[in-house]
DNA sequence: AAACAATATTTGTTACGACAAAAATATAAA
DNA sequence: TTTATATTTTTGTCGTAACAAATATTGTTT
């Protein structure tokens, strides 16, 4: 099989996944990127996160995290404080409002994900992941 | 296995693929999207393509094809003529310069694709594709 | 023909990714 | 201490995606 075909298939599937996720989030007025940043901040469990910490955990490392977080602050889902020990750094927290919002959305996303691949056998899901991890990006 | 893990893995792999392709194209001053439009136009083998034809064949159907093509016209890789029979339509052609350019880039992309998954067994490539096609986006 | 609907493309807006450069602060070296 | 270097975040710019609305043209109906 042509390598090109595999790549194109994967890119198309990714595109479809994105559409599904976007569509599910749309009624809630939040983008996938903002949603992911919120999830990262929730994962901190009250511990402050620096911008760089968030950035490391994001999929798109080159995105502009400052402005993504600006949007979340506008919505009062996130708070930004200047770090006392090192004033170059900032400290980011998810607010209560952000937590409530996120908890509301989680099942929506879970449902979309299950719809997309919930019918796959466990063995098949593991096979996809193991095959994808064999891709070489060195 | 968690469906979420499969989805996230796929999104991350797609991200890496994009980086590899982008990096390969960068020295040539062209984006993946522009490159793909050029390939679509080459596939026409001299037959004019309408904007809508190009759009149908693109992966990102919602992208702004008009402006993507504007960029290619600036580079003299594409020509745009208003269709005589139906002046709402436009006719798009890849130029000779565009063809030469594309032929120069093809092997570069092929090489990147081979580097990423050329080492996979034929059977494994087919397995990935067949598993990915089982995803449900209805 | 005039009005209306359908089709094809363009334009405008918002959000984000990629990336370079600037700004602010901290740390280390001379 | 002054200078240089490193770190962290912010800002600016461009390209593109998503999407709505506008425009132009054609086709259809009355």
C-alpha cells in the first residue's frame, strides 16, 4: 500500500473528528482549543499553572497561548495572576465558573467520542494506537 | 481501551504529520493547502476546473478557496479565467510554471511520507487504513 | 418583462496556528 | 555595579478555517 494513501486517510479522519468535536462544542460557545486549555487547568487540581506549563501540555505547541487564555479570562473561566516569586511568570487557575462549565461539557464530548469509535472492539482501538505510534517523526 | 485515548493519539499524530509536511515545504515558500490545490489542478490534465470542483476535492471543504487561489495566482502558478458559457463560474488552470514547481516538490513530499511510515509493513498500512475507515462520522 | 429562486463566487469577520521580535524580569559574569 | 545572557510572556504579522452575508449571474415562474 501507498504511504501517501495512509497519510491522506489519516488527515481526512482527523478533519472529520475535528468537525464532530467543533459541532458538539458550538452550542456552548467555546472552541476546541479553549476547551483543551480548560481541561489542562482543571488537571492542575488547584495548583497554579504557568503559561509555559500549559503550552507544554497543549497539542499545538506553537499556538498563541496568551491570547487563547485572554479569551477564557473574558469568559471568567480562568484567572491570571502575576507570580510573586518570579514576576516574569504568571499563574493560571480555572475558576469555579470554569469548572462548572467544563463538567457540563465533558459528557457531551464523551458522547461524541463514543459515537465515533465506541463501536470498535477494544482490540481494534489498541491496534490503531499501537500502529499510529509506529509513525516516525524524528 | 478508552475512546478518548484513541482520538487524542490520532490528533497528535496528525499534528506531527502536519509539522513534517510544513517543514518540508517551507524552503519552497508554499503552504500545504496551496500545494494541495496545485495537485488538484494538475490532476485535471489541462481541463479547466471550477472553484467548486476544487473545493469538493479539498480536504477542508470550508476553507476559503478564492483567497487560497489568489495566492497561487500571485505566484503565477495558476490562471483564472471567467467562464464564457456561465459568467458566474471561473475556470482555473495550473500554469507551466506551476507544473514545473509541483514536479520539483513531489519527490520531497514523497520522501517525507516514506520517512514517516515507509518502514511499516504493507499489512500494517492496510490495517491502519481499514481501522480508520471504521470511524463513524454520521 | 418583472419578480423570484437558484447557483457560483467573493468579501468580511472572528479565531487560531506559526513564527519572529519585543518587552520585562531574573540570573550570572566581568 | 554594570553588562551580558537567559527566561518568560506579550505583541505583531501573515496564512488559513469556519462561517455568514453580499454580489453577480442565470434560470424559472407569473
